[in-house]
C-alpha cells in the first residue's frame, strides 16, 4: 500500500502537470495521487492503434476517468507501426519517441511545467536486468532516475504490488493491456518469467537489487567526478580537430583500459578498436593508426603521445548566408524551405522537420557550425540551455557534435538542424503563415 505522506513531491502542489495516463494500474494510481495532492493536472492519453478495439477501449476509459476528476483531457492518435517502419526502429522505441514529443508540445500549449509518468520500482529492476543482459557500463546499471529534464516519476519508490493495493483500497478500476502477457516482448519476459523466478529463489531479491542500484548511483556520481578530473589532466584539446593524450601520464594510471574506453568512445571508437589501441601501447613502435566506426576520427600512436585527429579537415566554409528561400538550394546540406498557410500545414513530428512562425523571422538567415557559448530555448521548454549541455543530454559524440549545423536568425538559433528547434519560433494560436524547413540528409 502506498503511503502518500512518504512520497517525495519535488514540486509545489500549485505546479501544473501533464500526466501521462494509459489507463493501466500504474497511471491511474499516479493520476489519483497527484489529483488528491492538489496538483493542477492535464490528462494526456496516446492512442497508438496497435491493439485494435482494445486501444479505443483504453482511450474511452481514460476520457471517462478525466471527466470523473473534472480534469482537462487531451489525446492524440498515432500510426505507430508506419512511423517505426519509416524510421527503422522498434515499435517500442517508436511509441516512446512519439509520445514524449507530443507531451513536450503539450507542456507549451497548456502552460505546464513538467510531465508526470508512472514508472515505479519494478520498472527500475526490469531496466537494470535488461541493460545488464545486453552489456552496459555503470550508467546503464543505475536504473531510471526520478527526474530527467522535464520528466518526473513520483512513484519510483513504490512497487507494482503497492500500486495494486492502493487501487483496491481506493476502489479504483483500471484497464489491462493484453500484450503485457506476451513474452515475445523482452521486458515482459523479464517481468513475467525471469524476475518471479529470482524472487522465488531469493525472497529479498527485489529489495537487495534496489539497494544495489542506489549504491551504484552514488558510485557513478563519484566516478564521474573523478573521471572529469582525469580528462582535464590527460585529454588535452588543441582545437576542435585535434586532441592529445600524453603517454607518460597515461601509463601511470592503474585503470588504463577503463580510462581509454571513457576517453575514446565519445569519438566513436568501438570497444574492439580500443582494445587494439591498449595492446599497441605496449609496443615501442610509433605510427600505428586506428579509425573510428565512421572513419571520421583517427588515432595515431606517436612516440610520446596519442593524437586524436578529425578526418574532416579544417578548410570547410563555416557560414552560409541565406538571403531568400531560393538560397536554400545552395547549402552544403540538403535542406528545403516552404512557405504555407498554417491551416494547410501538416505537422510531421520528427527531428527532420522544423515549423517556424513566419512573423518571427526575417531574412537573411545564416547556416553555420555551432560555437562555444551558443545557447537556445529547446522546443517545449522555457529556460535557456547551452548547446554543450544539450549535446550531453543527447549523448552525442565529439564527432557528431562537430558535424552539426545550426540555423540562425540574427543572434538567435532557430534550429539545431536535425535535432531540436527553438521554442521562441514555434507556431502559436495566432500564427497565420509558416516556414516549413526539412532536413533531408541526416548523415552530414
């Protein structure tokens, strides 16, 4: 049973929330708890149209639930399977991308602060075991965090059993997703077979594992701090195209394999290549060359240091002035621009399209590489964010960061091309005309 008084509400009860409600037990409990606590809630439901009539049943249930609480109800329909096929990703990943993109649009539209989702401690355990089974570093073993950017998970400290007991005590009904029993889905196999077997063999398994994950989180925080100190000492940036690692200092380190992995994976070097680099360090024959997966970065073993060098070269023109819409044909990347009435605009919710209120921009625009100190206001958010911090959130490698383009209007960034638009240029209720920007070649 959930003791609501023991839950950690990170935000004051006046904070307006977008609450993701599927109709399942977890999300029904979440909505009831937040509503009882006095939070202004907007009920958000996604119909992914993956389970036929059952999907429509869920939508009707959540709509009725919102009406019972006298809360605003917002829903959206997704053609999830088509989206997954177009983007060559799993259905689960497609559903995740679609729903969080829409949730963030709702944040802006509804004037809300944060998205509340119903992950709980059993989800943490499942994620840990799945990541461990696939192979991961310490970050993959630290589970799901309570607050990530604009996503809040208030129930992370409670179990699935606690949630079911809470619903029973409150007399609340919910709907069941029939696919939850299908062990063809990896998570369901862990949930329905592997974890119950472990719990049966070791009755304290779940509690012990959650304690272990908490210890790992603390260890990760400590390791990241130490690792940054090592990077500052050993990974020396010459410019955006060259880095060096002094061999005399590197060979003094006891955790050399770990440091090499942490230093070189952001440049796109594979684990097997990093192992070859480590072996090469025992030889006294400089000149060995190693390449990352895309051959966009090269590592050269010099006599007294490792040289990490970009293969792009430094002669590329870095700024392109766009005086009118025709100039979009003269850019180094395939990007188009159309002007249309907002009523004729069909929004495609992906990173390859950007929709700009025409009244908010004036030519000329400039396409350029990103620079240190650049910042923007990410679509769906209100505060400034440095591009360098955004790249960390996106887990971009140095190679990926160096290949990015930004579209600017004066001193403002309009679009990190292929990633995220700026919230200041979004379409509003009073928007009449729209510039539709499309990026056609993701590989730069």
